[in-house]
C-alpha cells in the first residue's frame, strides 16, 4: 500500500511540474542579411569539388547531334511556327515508336521554351527547348473529342500539331483532316502528347477523358534528342517548313 502511495505521489508531482513548465516565445526577430554577389571571394574548395562535374556536363551539353537548315522560331501570335512544327513532328515520331498506330500529335505554344538556331543542334539546345520532365503520353480519343480539341486550337489561335490539319475562322475549327482524311464520327483516333497536357494543363480541352490512355517513361526531351540523332544518322538535316497545317481564314 505504501508503494502505491509513493508511486501516486511521484506521478502527481511529475504532472504538476510538467504543467508549470515555462514556455518562451520570441518577441523580437533580428535577421541578418548577407549579399551574395561577384564581390565575394571564390571558395577554391567548392570550385575544386564541382569543376570535374561541370566539365563533364558542358561536354555533353555542347555535343552536336544534328543540323538545322533553318532558324526554328517560336511565336505565340502566329497559328503555325517552325519550332512548333519541329516539336510536334518529333512528338508524333516518339509516339509511333511506342505505338505504331499513333496518328496525330499536339503540344502547346507555352510548352516550347526556346527557339533553335540555324546550324548545329546540340544536346543543350534540346534542354533549352524542353527543360521540363514531361513524359510522352498516348490518348485514344473519340471523333467528338477531336472536334472539341480542334475548337480549343482555334480559340487559342493555333497550337503545334502534327498528323492533322485544320482551318480556323473566328474561334471555330473547320475542315479537320487526319492524315488528309475527314474525321469519321464512328472512329477513334490515337493522339500523342505529354503527361502535363493529358492531365489538363494549359486549360486544354477535348483530351482529359480519353477512351484509353497509355503512359510511357520516355521524357519528351530525351525523345527530341533521339529524333534529331536518328535524322542525322539517316544523312538528313532538320529541314522543318511551314506547311499550312493550321490555316487562319480571314
């Protein structure tokens, strides 16, 4: 009984002390600001550490993988651009390597982050064109989905596409053709894009509820590099042209 009373006293005392513990709250904050700029002396230890990695990375980024006959410009104002056509053509080729039945491809102007200079194409230029970690995605869509997508393209003044053509009048699409053929309302079609758009990015319409979705692990950037390398191995340059795949009717 004495042991029980002693134990009870210890527990009560500990509880009381815990309840009386003082909590300190800071009232004044005195941050110190340090400027990081070119006036700071170099840290030779850090430079010595990262230099081998930088040399290796620079060698890879500067590696030439192909040659562009033209300057591939990008434009938000125009319905079609050389950079957009190149990107979409490459995207369609990536999709066909995954699924030979892929018929068409779409990207968005906002997803193309740089232009490609006329002349040598390097690994680094493909990183600049597509710096994101997006992966290739193939969507099976109904004919109705394709029509909604085409109207989205029209409302946004044109987007990078491949494998199909359309005309824009106002904010509506017309004369939509996939590989030169009119849309068959009873047919489904396979569209190549990337996960960001397939998930509804850039407020895209018509592709977020596909009949079927195939996800791949291939990063779009890696696919671009492979596309240019393959073109070079075939003895060809990147010779993208404006071909009227998106036409605005005044």
